[in-house]
C-alpha cells in the first residue's frame, strides 16, 4: 500500500498473517543502527500515523470501531498529566478486556495468542506507570488480564513490584 510509505513492512506482515501462520523468533538476527538522519527519525510522525492506521484496521477487522478515546488508549503507554495513574490503568484494563471479548465473539484471532499479546501490553503499561507506588502493582496483580496471562508471570510481577517500590514518593 503506497499510502503507508513508512510502514510498508508492518502492513505486509499483517496482511500475510491473514493467509499464513507467522511468529516472532526470540533471537536477535539483525543489528539495527539508529541515528538522527535515519528514515525513522526523518519521517517519525508519518511512521507513527501509518502504524496507527494499520492497528485500527486490525481492530476493525475484529469488529471494533474504536472512538477517539479508545484510539488514544490503544496508542498510549503512560497516563498524561491531567489524569491519575489509577484512572488511566482502569481505562486501559477496560479497553484491553473489550478487545479480548470482541475477539472471543468474532474469532478473528486465536484467543490464546491474543491473550498473550494483551497480557504483554498490560504488563508494559503497568511497568510504565509505577509512579503510584504499590497501587500500580496491586492493580496489575488484581486484573483479570494478569490472571489470564501466561504461567511464567511471577518474574513480571516481581519486576513491577520492585519498580513500584522504588518510585514511592
């Protein structure tokens, strides 16, 4: 798709995944040099916009038509200045749960695979929002997203606990 000039690889892989099984390899196969004159830095906002357009297409394929706030949540990792971490995490948990529920009805993606992806996103979001101290860790652990995550989540819990303890003010 020529309109996705800065995200053509991402678009290609998402379209291929409709016809063939794909997976990530947990091994570094390429060293990538990042510098201020790289295409990503020069076209950063264009790349972000193209990636977001692809993500919205994947959600629509599942049957979700996210509104402006849901789109913002889908592309956010941290609470913003006007919003408490507790409120932000509550909205994120609700949004991610909605994705799981919608997919469970539409069967676009394998539930198990999507649950792993959603868990990783939940873990990442909680890890970025540890400034509330133990409240973030408690929210992370109490969530159904945590409970339905992979069996190997103890290390994630410990990492978020430690980050939360170190950020208590």
